[in-house]
C-alpha cells in the first residue's frame, strides 16, 4: 500500500547491496537537490551534509523557480517536487545543454508512478518471474512470480451503472481497496478505503464517503496476505527491505463488512515493529471520538503488544534476497528509475508448490529513505554510485522500457554481511 500504512524507521530490516566497497572514482561531486520543503528538512540535515562532504560530495539546494543555468554546474540532480511543467522544462533544457549530468530520475518514469492506473503496468498480466542462481530457493521454490492485483480505473463522470459494469468485467469481488488515481502528492492523494458492499458504491462515487475518495479513482482487488507487507526500498543496486503492518481483521471482519465501506486514516507516523516479527494487527472497529489520531495511537499500541510474540505465519517471513534483489533490478529497467520503493505482499493462497507467488500493490518514487537505518551513509553512497556509474548504477537517466507481459530475472550470486540490525548482501563479481 502507499504511505498510509507504512510504519517507519525501527521496522524489521535487511539490506541487499550490489557493492559496499569504497568507489574507485573519488573526484569531488556537486549534486543539486530540488526538493519539497518537507524533504529539505529531512534530507539536507547537518548529518547528511557532513556525511556527503566526507565522501567528497557537495549537496546544494536548487531553487526550482530559477533557471538551472544560473545555479552553476552539477554532476547530478536529484528531484522530488509536485507536478510542475516549468520545472520539467527547466530540467529538460539544462540536460540538453549538459547531457553528461546524472538526473535522478527520468521525468517520464516519475509520471508513470504518479498515476495509480499506470504504476503497476510492468507487473500486469503474467508478471515478472525471478529465479535463484542455485536453481532452488531455501524454501524449495524454483522461482517466484510477482504480479499486480487486478484493478480498474473509474474516471470522473462515471455513472454508478458504468462503474458496476467495470468491476464486473474485471472480475473484482469484495473486499476492494479504493484509492485516488493520482499519487503525486496533491491534496487527498493518500486517501484509502476498504469497500465491502457494492450497494454503497454510489455514495463513494458522489464523494459522500470522503472528499478524498471520489473519481478519478482506482479500485483494486484486495489480496489476503496475513496483515503484513514488505516495503522494499530501491537505491540503485541496493535494496533495503522493511517489514510493516498492513490491514488486519478489524478492517476486514464482521463489523467492517456491516459498515459497507471503511475509510482508513493515515497512520504512518511511527514505526511500531521491533526486530522480532509482529503478529496480526487487531485494530479498533472505528475511529471513534478521537478520529484518526486515536486510531493511529491504537494501531501503534496493538502492534507493540504483538511485536515480541513468536510468528510462524508464512506470509510474515521476509522474502528471500534473490526475490527482492532481482525484482528490484527488473523494475529499475522497466520503469527507468533508480530511486523508489514498492510494497510487496505474500498471498495466503499459493498456487504451484515450486513457484512462490507475490504481489506488488504500490510503487512510490523517491520514498522516505530517511526511515531506514544509517540512511545518510546509504543515500550518499547511492548518489556517488549514480553520478559515477559505479556499483551497478547507471550514471545517465534512461527512459522507461516498454513493459512486456512476462519477464525473467536472474539473481546474481551474493555474499552476506551483518552490520547492526541490517543484513546486507553483496553481489559477487561477474
């Protein structure tokens, strides 16, 4: 799911990196940052600037309202802004005059992720198949297939009858997840609801349930996954996986079904998972008098209460490195992006015993990587690798590839390292 249901920095984490050795190219780099104000306060901190300087990188805040040509030469530009045609034109003109500059990331790829109708396109149909190098994973699976849940777009002006027909034609059945079409940071873009009764679909379409949840919308098939998702951060060749709570029975049980539709509050303020695996979240049945704040507090308390219990639920085990690393590489190529994350779930219903099934339910550009441990080091290493083309990271931004119905990705051999609470895997040289 999107950021509505991720819980931040102290989650169960492991890290997978293509290279952790010091880069050979140690020249001084100047990296411009065009960021939203909230990103500036979280990323251009004294600790980040000091870490970057120690690695020979000067981080500069770009004034995106001024021509880039007036702001000097950059080795790289990293940007996260709301849709802004003036900025896009400014960036395009600068890269035309300076084709050697590394841009993180390609505007077309970012736009793909800003629309929930297109963000999962690389995973539709048969999805992406990944295989371990030794021919069989530790759980006996010979491969993993990663797909996207079935979803439909309901555009503005769609009538109730037309929406019902779209759901029937796609084979969607309740419960369903309802999300705004746009995920570009505009007001209301983080809305989310669980639809249990199609008889209230009309109220949803008219905006009577929530002003944040009216067409254009995406309606996605809910996949039962045991109340846990895995947020996979991708920074070039490095992946960091964090275990997060997802929807529990309180949003899927009898009381929720009786309500017909249940709007979910944004509860991603704090991480509530310890290093031990969490149990299923048992959430309040409604926000009550305290609204979203009391709901968020209840979620945190429920997760803390279950965090240290033993957990052998198959959908709660961290996906193998060979799955997340190869999948991240395939998505990098298909999206033409280097900096993003995706939400991965393991459905309770599995098909062939030799094939592990996963779903990606959301992909976000330039996510909150400050939520992962030691993020200053990880982010600075990513910037250097991207700007120099080292560590398996392409220095020049590439346009997204045309997605095919099915793809296979092979996972490179890896070496395992453990540092603190982070498990890091290093790809062996080819």
